C-alpha cells in the first residue's frame, strides 16, 4: 500500500454540486479531505483557500467559490467549480475523491407506550426510561428542516443549566432570535449558502421550520410531556418524546422546494462534532447515496441514526447503508381509526379515516356513486359525482399507479368535481397521512378491495337509489390491532452499494405518529418518523451506559429486537402481497427498548476498523470480501456463497461477570452452519470477550435467492442475544437470481 493509500484511510475529500453557480459552467462540488490536520480550525480553512487560490489564480475568486469549509471532525470544502478545475483539484495528493453534490429527501402518542417506555414506570420495576433519568442532559443533534421553538413540546420550564461541555451556538435569523433557544433547544444553526434565492424566499432564513418535518422529528425524540393532545379529537392522549429530558441541537439543512443538499448536511455534521452532541438523528435519505462524513463523527463516539427511506416495498431500495450507522425501517403501532360505513341496504362495513368533524360529516345518508378509478376529470364528470359520496375502485389501475401515488390525485380530482365524500379502495394500508388533504372539505375513507367490492355490488344492484352514510372515525388501541407490521413504504434491503452489510438494522414505529407541527400536533408517517424513535432509545442507552461505543449501543438494539408481534406470531411485512418479515424488511427485528438496556453480550467494533471498510469502497485495498464478512457486526450477510466460507465474530460480555452462553442455530434453508465453540463461559478475572468461528456450507449448488436464519447466544435466563443471517448461493460471480 503506497503513502497515498495510507493517507486515504484517514482522509476523505468530497466536492458537491449545488444549484447556484458563479458562472454558467461552474457547479457546486464537495471536497472531503478526511480528519482535520490542524488543532486550529482557522488553519484548515486557510489551507482550503490556498488550494483553491492555486487553481483560480486569485485569492478573492477562491474565497467567493467556497460555500462551506469542513474543519472540525474532517477536512474538506464545498465550492463552485468548473469541470477543468475539478480535474485539477482531483490531482492534489491530499484529495481522495471529488464528487458532485446530490440532494436528499426528508422521510416522515401512542408509540412510546406501545414500545413499553411508559412515562410512569413503577419505581419497584424501573425500565430503561427511569434508569436513564428520562435522557437527562444527553444532547441530540437533529439534522432536518429546522424547528418551531414556540411549540409546547420544547418548553424548558424546570430544566437545569445547559451542560457545561456544550460548545454550540444559537444562530439567529428571520423570526428566530436568541430567545428562540432555551434550556431545551440549546443550539440552532441553518445552512442557506448555495441555496437559490427562489427557494430561500419560500422559507424562513433562519432555523425556523416552515415545513414541520424537523419539528415533528425533534418532538418525537425529546419533546416534553404535553397533556390533552389530539388530531381533531383522534389519538387523544399525552404527547412526549422518548427521551423527554434530553437537550436538542438543531441543524436546518432541508428546505421547502430545495431538498437537503449534501454539502449542507456535511457542514452540519462537521459543526455537530464541534458542538458536542452525543447522538445525531438524520431523517433524510437517498438510495445509492451515502454520507461518508458520518464516519468521523462515529470515531468521536457520536451515535448516528438514519432513516432507511420510503421506497418500499421494492427490494434493494434501502438508503444510508454504511455499517457504522443505525438504519431504521418503519412499522405500525397498535392504534387504528375505524370508520363505520352504512349502506342503504342496512349493511355495515368498516374503513379507516381521520375525520370526526361534525361540520363535515353529517348524520344523513347521501347518494352513492361508483366512478371507477376516478383518475380523470372527465370520468368524474360522466359519473356526476357532485354532491355525492364517490367510490373510487379499480384494482387493475393499481398496476400502473400504486395507491400512495393515486390517493392524493384522487382527493384533488374529487374535491374539484364537487363530491361530498370519498371512499378510496387500496390494496395496502399506511395511507392515512394523506387524508388531512380532505380536512374541512369532505370525509375521506380508505377501504380494502374486498370492502370496496361489496359497496360496488350494492351500487350496481340499486343504481340510482344507492345511498351511504359515513360515521365519524374512532380511536382504537391495544390488542385488537394487529401490530407491529413493517410498513409498505419502508425501504427494503439488500443494499445496492454494500450487499455484505445487512440493512436496515432495526424497525421502529413510523406510521401515523402524532407529534408537534408548529403550534399544533399532526399525524405523519415515514421512516422519518421511525428514525427519531431509535434516536431517542439510543440517547437513553447512552445515558445509562456512557462508556459504550456507538457499535455497542447499536448491537444492544439489534440483538434484543423482537421478531414476533403482540400475539407471539411472526411479524408481517406489508407488501404485495403481505408476507412474513425477513431481515431485509426489519434487520434484527422490532425495537424493544427495555431489553436493549441489558443485552448480556454485544458485538463491538473499534471505530478505526471502519477505515478499512472505507478504503475498500474506494478501491484502495485488496481482499475486501473477507474483510466485509469479518467486520464484527451484529448480523451476517453472505451474498455469494459457492461452497463453504468460514468467518469470525467476537462478543463482549456486558452482563454478569460469571455467565455461560449456549448457541442456538437456526440455519438458512439449504445451508449447513457449524460454530466453534458453541458454548462460551465467562468467569471473574477472565477476558470479557470471546471469539467464535462460523462455517457456512451449501447443500445445493444453485443460482438462488436469499434464505434466512439466526445465531442466538442464550444464558438460559434473561439474556438471548440474536443476530440475523442472510445467505445467497451462487454458481457464477456477479450473477444474482436467475429465476
């Protein structure tokens, strides 16, 4: 390995492309140069300027070209450059990569009780929440759309002084002054450089959140208790974050109409490392695009949690697949909003909606009309839907336009056509977050195809006289609701970029989550809503175990997750059709916070080991396949097993000093699995770590798909440490499933 390769293990330089340019041919690139080389950050900035001065030939032009300078945890910059200038910069020996900027999207209360984090836990049996002192003084950085500081969720009454280790700042701006920060929101920054004036003028030029996404995320993580919260009377209860005593630092990088430029995201990560955050939460994603700057934060002990993306149930769509971050899938909770649909023939059916407003829903029957797919204005006009409740049902149309795309279009078209209600048929759930589009206009109800067929049959039987009544929605919680299930929109593995790394890592509630939005509270769905649940649990674990590394915290979450629902049945994944969930749907399973606080064993990784992984992805090392398999992750993925492969894992005992663990193997179908040793014993004074070897041997030479299994270390008592296993057999290299 030459000196440049060795240097690349520690350094990484990105250049990112933004929409505003100094001239017609220049674009914004990110130059990422790795760990900082000077104790004085100003020296790093000067070195960036000097490099650009040698390219531009003018110090003034060099300064004008710089959009962001990264100087706290890693060295690099984002600058407006032409293609020829990029070629010149790429030849500098300290430059690892030069790449154009990409744009990422944001991915958007009962959920905490559902997870067992009851705010009023009994003193005699304290769970994670009480053990962590509700996240007292843990600092969580939220990289998102900003925050609405006046929300009741961020009231700082009763909070002590800001932690002395905090080095961040409260950056002011439009409608956001120094008093907008407090002892709850202890820091706020915004990143508007490189954003077009057109986009900036649609937003607050400050950390204030116009879109609501970041406020929703922040309140889910650390919002304080707010009594009597609901959405129009639905979901009534107490709104709170999972770590309600944690502090928040806000980094506004996402803009309404402008997405989330990677240059700004990297600048926020760089600042967060300087500021002193303990956890970073990023509810943003873009399949196939990663954030290498996160490695430096993890090497500083900062746990990073990402949304996995909303492109499911399509396989190979999961985003944020680096092994050093925790990537989150979305699941449902045990709450639904059933709505009674009464037909004129006295038949009573049930759908779901978010409407219980008496001014919109009358107690009278209205004319019913069946208008097919309702996908054009002309079809609705022919059906004469004005003043009627319209049924939109045409299963064949779902082949070309999935329900999540069709519903908002249908709501708009039926509203313009003068309908007084909508019954929309769909083949899956998770659509309620679109129904606020109907609020105050008409009741909108979603039903499955079976219910829709019964309504259509009634309409056909009594054409011209068919009537229907939609009753107000109700809130139902508890065992009557099948949960959790992996949400249909939640992106699935395996990772396109890193097929040997299992992603997502974990599933958490992300459907119809009620949290803050400006001065009110609304339902939102997405892996954006699942991500802050894991961020909050990570903050609580950090409070209980301050000496644990990010890898240990991630391992505790993954290895203690549940793979069964509230009835003890295997968790299902909403797809087409619904199926049993596998590791590419939910990683280790569904998060179980109280079990994660005492995992027994953990799979730890020295954060410096990730440099090898990074160098492999950059093409600077040989033998990367073996390294990928032996990286000490709480999962095993083998995408190309031909005959047999041996790999190793190491577990660290974080439970009682004296313990014996026996291995239980659930082998993937068609694969023999042997483990040596299969029993591990820890004694006082002995090493707290133990290494075991796993051999996979295929019983069938086929070009096949993935099969799944588990390896579980059990002490026969309270500790059961399970990791998921995914194996695909192949005959030829670089060829996947030939079926």
